[in-house]
C-alpha cells in the first residue's frame, strides 16, 4: 500500500495504511496543504486501495486497480478549481520531447484528472455551454483509449490531435470555478442510484472554501448522512476557511510541503528532471508548461528594488511588465515570488518587520483579487505599485 508515495509522504501514508488495515477509515476526509504537495495523489491512492478487490497491493491486477492504473475509474468524481491547463501543457511537453511510456502515463493522468470533472454524475447540473464541453471531453476520452494502445512512433500524431481537441476545453476548465449547489445535489443523486460492482464511490472536492455559503450548507447535509459505500474527500489550501461544522465531520490530514531532498528525488524519479534546477514541483510544472519563471523572478527583484529606492515605474515599464501576464498563472507566480522576496529582504535586514508585514499584506490582498476576480491586470499591478511605494 502507498508504495509509490511512501518516499515522499511517509507520515500520512502510514497513518492511512493503519486505518485502512483496521477498517477504521472514516467516510469523510480532509487533505490540506499547499498546491503540488501530493494531496490529490494521496486521495486517489486511498480510493484505489479501498476499492481494490484484494489487499490493495501496488501491483494488484484486479479490475478496479487496472482502472485506477489507467486513471479511467468510474467510481470517482473530482470537482475542483485547479489549473488543469498548466499540468496538461507540462505533460504534453514531456510527452512530445521524451516519447516514453512514462511520459505517456503522465499525460494520461493529467488529462483524465481533468475529465473526471466531466463525469456523467455531473451532467444534470451542467449549463448548455458546459454541455458542449462534456461532448468535447467525451471525444478526448475516446482519443486517450486509442493512445493507450499506440506505439511510440505514433505519439507525435496523438500529441498534435490532443492539442487541437483541448483548445476549447482548456479555456473552459482554466476559469476559476467552485463547487455549486447543483453539483452537490447531482453527486448525492449519483451516490443513491449508481452501482459499481460493490465498489465504494469516491467524491473528491477541491477548494470548497471558495464556494458559497449555500453550497457549503448543502455539502454539510451530505457529510452528516453519507450514503452507504460513499467516501467524501475534501482537498483544501485554506482549511480554516471551512465551516466549523464541516471540519467537525472530517478527519483532517495536513500535508506538509516537500523537503528539498524529497523535491529533488521526486523530480528525478518521476519526471526525470534535475531537481537542483527547480525550486519546487510547482516551478517545474510552470516551466514545462511555458511560463517564463526565471524571467518573472528577475522582474520581481527589479520591481521590489524600485519600491525600496522610491523610484516610480513609468507607464511604459508597467505596460511591458503586464505583457508577461497573458496567463493568469503568470500573475499569481509573480505575486508568490514577490512575497518570497519580501521575506528574504526582511531576513537580510533591508526591511523592518512592520514594513515587511505591510508589503506582504498588500501584495496578498492583490493576489486574492487576481485569483478570485477577473480584474484588469494592468490596473491591478499599477495600483499595487503605487500602494507599495506609499508604504516605504
């Protein structure tokens, strides 16, 4: 059990193994932690083991484990606001360059994680526009079944076809969305009327803290009386924002960030990359998806230096900076790097504790607006620049 995750997530994996073996695993779990820390991987491996017809061994070949190995399991639904685009584009880059079975497997995983959000269980709660996305998802799924049987010589053709099919779908899934009341109702209906040969059903929900109060109350009712053979897993970056009544009904596992050694080992063994080149798994995924992280980090340093020396950027300079933010994730990475740079300057004695705290608070608020609202990026960065200048 959890053999593939033990080198990186040993503490949580051992706890889960003990509960699964003793048949004391609760029906509602919460995996919290920063993005790219293995929360979804732990949730999926837990679902595989509990769904296994045998003892949950990593090399089990029962029908259920075979479906999990292909990421084509029908007893799992995933709803979340994660950025599938950068994960898929990163996997496509590796697949196109490496043309190996491992890069093929990673691409299948990235794509089928996205397709879980188009599970038939959610079709009734979709809008007309989303209905078209469900049709596109079905076409991609058919292509993935063919890709599984393809030879490495055929990989380039499949990569080209998938890039074409993905364009309209990635536009839809890249918009930040949160769980809705309609989806909760559809999921509850699914648990009552669907059978998977006595396999348990798994509902994995990410970012519930961003949903409306009505949605969270609806979810609470599902947690209070979970249907038979149903497990609900919440994945959260900010568990403190969840309702206390929700927190009281889940077993909480906090997933710490990867250590430097774990990060290097993960990148080397799973992605065949030099871990010393990247500060984190997130950094690696962004770079491979085409985000210019190194250039953005340099621009953050220049941006902060200007603020520290009270030099105001010209409109031309601000416009040039904002051109880097065509992708929403680029702007979010810029804010993350800015907060890191502020902490470093505080540790080096260049900023006082009060200055660092104020700068971090203002930048954090701006990042929140950038993440949750479709605000004009140039106006956002320009406003941030002038506010920060006033603080020093």
